[in-house]
């Protein structure tokens, strides 16, 4: 019976872990979306504030410009987004398939075996704290002089 209890606990912890990961993904996507919208809105407001006359001309199609600047920008943004997602998706999927991994743990292990190991607890060589930018630049200049 104890094995059954252990399996129940591990199943529950895996379910909680999946819920946590889903919540984290939604949170990160939300924060990214909000920050992108705020950045885009701020840029548009800044452009309108700098030159309202030409900003208005770009909003309405005219005989000289059969397509408004806003629709052209939205079309370019759409195509750029599509290309970025498709390109990155193909790249990441091909890396996944080339690795031959069946799940994320196996992929992590294979990538970790290919990449160089980073030492964890090596003490830093040289100084790590500086009183200001001048102190840092003096230190870097002194170190460069010692190596030559």
C-alpha cells in the first residue's frame, strides 16, 4: 500500500507542477503582451506629438499614397510576425529532431552533454567591486598593462 501512496503523491506533485508551469506561461505571456502594447502605444503617441500634421497624413490614404501609413505598418507587422514565428518554429523543431530526443528531459540531457560545463563555485579572479566607473576603468587599464 505504501507504494500506492507514493505513486499518488508523485502524481499529485506532477499535476501541481503542470498547473504551476501553465500559470507561469500565462503570466509571462500576459506581461510580454502588455509591455509590447504599452511600448507600441507610447511610440505612436510620441510620433503624433512630434509632428501631428504628417502623422494625420499617414492615417488617411491619398492620391499620392494609395495606402495609409498605418495600414502599411500593420501589414508589415503582420508579415514580420508570421516570418519570425514560422522561422523560429522551423529552427527549433529541426534542432529538436536532429537531437533525437523524445521528451524535454532527454533533450536537456543531450544538449547539456554537447555544451561546455560552467564551473559553479570558482572564486572570482581579481576585483569584483568598484567605487565608481573611474575606479573600474583604472582597474581595467592597469590589468591590460599587466598582460602586455
